[in-house]
C-alpha cells in the first residue's frame, strides 16, 4: 500500500506536471495564434494598401493614357498643319515660278520693243533731228499728239492695273517729251533710256524675288527638318523619362514589399526561436524526471525481486501480492521508458525541423536582403537617368520653342500672301498689251516721220 501510495503520489505529480505542460503549451499556442493573427491583420493592411496603390497606379495610367491620346491628337494636328504648310509652300513656289515666267515674258516684250525701236526709229531720228530740223518742226504738232497718245495709253494702263511703276514710266515719258522738245533733243532716246531703266528695274525685282524665294526655301526646309528632329527627340525623351520613372516606382514598391517580408520573417524567426527554447527547456525538465522515475522504478524492482527471491525469510511473505506489485512496477517502467523514447524522438524531430527552418530562413533572408540592395541601387540609377533625361528634355524644349518662333517669323515673311496667279497673269498681260500698243503708236509715228522727212529733203534739194 505504501508503494502504491507512493506511485499514486508520483503519478499525481506527473499528472500535475503534464497539466502544467499542457497549460504552457496551450499558452504558447495562444501566443503563437495571436502572433499569426496579428501577422494576418498586418498582411491584410498591407494588401489593402497595395490595392489602393494599384488603384492609384491604374488611375495614373488612365491619366497618362488620356495625356497620350491628347498628345497623339496634337501630333496629328501638327502633322496636318505641316502638310498644309507644305502645300502652301508648294503653291507659293508655283506662284513664284509663274510670276517669274510672267516677268520674263514682260522683259522679253520690253526687249523686243527696244529692239524694234532701235531698228525702226534709228534712221528716222537721225534724219529728223540731224539733217533737217525744219521738217521736224513742221510736223511737230502731229508727233506730239502721237507721243501724248502713247503717254495716255501707259497712264490709263497704270490706272487700270494699279501699277505704280507704269504710272511713273508715263510721268517720266511725258517729262522727257516736254524737256526733249524744249531742248531740241531726241525724245526717242529718252524713251529708250526709260525702257532700259524699266527693264533693269524688273530684272532687279526678279533677281530679288528669286533670292528671297531661295532663302525662304532653304530656311523653311532647314527649320522644318530641325522642328521634326527636335519633336521626335522630345517625344523620345518623354517616353524614356516615363519608362524610367515607372520602372523606378515599380522597383521601390518591390523594395518596400521585400522589406515588409524581411520584417515578417525576422518576427517569425524570433517567435520560432522562443518557442524552440521553451520546448527544449520543457524536454530537458521532463526527460530528467522520466529518467529519474525509470531509475526509481528499476531500483524498487531490484529491491522487491531480491527480497522475494530470498529463501530464508523469517515470516510468511505475500508472494502473490508481491508478484502483482512487481508486475505493476514493470508496467510503469515500460511506460516510463516508452514515454522517454517518444519524448526524445519528438525533441530530435523538433530540433532538426528548427535547424532546417533556420538555415532556409537564413538563405531567404540573405537573398531578399541582396535583392533589396540591388533593387534600391537600380532605382537610384533610374532616378538619376530620369533627372538627366529631364535636363535634356528641357534643353530640347527650349530649342524647339526657339525653332517654332523662327518658323512663325519665316511663315510671316515667306508664306505666299501675294495676289493670286490668275489676277497677276491678267494684270501682266494687260500691262504688256498696253505697252505694245504704246510702242505701236510710237513705231507708227516713227515711220510717218521718216516718210515726211524724206519728202521734205527732196523739196529742199529741189
């Protein structure tokens, strides 16, 4: 009974210890559960934040898409404007060529008139003004009328075509006629000089128009090419900056995620280490008690077996009851040994699992730390690149603004604002026709003067 009471007390003690261990395990479980619950809560918060960031990124993407669409529309409008400007330049060039052709025809007409005057009036002028002054004076009234008619033709033509040059020519012809008649000079020579001056003026204007046309074509071509080049460069830089900023933002988000994961891993490692320390301490304590119990049971069995094995007992012993106690102690010894073996196996398994977890955690922590390092460095490099590209974009934008300003000035100076070609052609034809009519009047008068001069000379000789 004493032995059973002792075993009962020991069993109750072990039961108390087991209950305490269970209570401790339950407490550890509750702490671990709370820790995991907190991690889940924080992870959910991180997930909510990530969703908000994703929504913000999608909104930014939508805004950027809208900006891209607006920019694309502006680009299309600029392309249409460029095409219109090119068409205007082509129309201006065509008008210039037609104007040059018309001016060339006018110059040819004036040169022909000059040649006709030289060929037709040379002899008449020589005979009229050099050989017989009296005959010219006798016919001066009809000649003055013809010259006045020519002047009137040119003056009417100048008024009709609104040509200041023709009006000036008519005025100078009138002055030459009056001054030539008063001084006794040849008015045809004066008119020839005026026609030569008109030809020289028209040639000079044609040369200036050609020079300006060549200058405008060259400058417009270079400015347009520079505009296209700077526009393409600005678009390329803008795209590169957007890509660099997007990549940098993505890397920073990845770094933040990795840092959160590292913090969670560190906390989980600390919790696992604490739990492992508690498990090891409990094993050492419980295994020591189990070993002590096994030794005690073995010692009791040895005592009982030695006692009941003696043949010279001085009293009648209860061998049956002793055999039962020995059997019960042997069962206890077997249970204690089995419990110690299971406890040791569980401890070894837990230790191996913790060691494997620690090694894997160390590897993962090192990999994520290196990843954070490299991604942070890469993000910094992208930020620097974006900053440099922003400087280049600012420079390109300034150059593009200057080129656009120069293009506006060139458009004001070079884009055709002159009268339409049809009106210019009609005006030129009217001027040429009027000048031809005036030359015909003068040529008819020259022939008349030549005929009358010859008759007068024959009369004088007679």
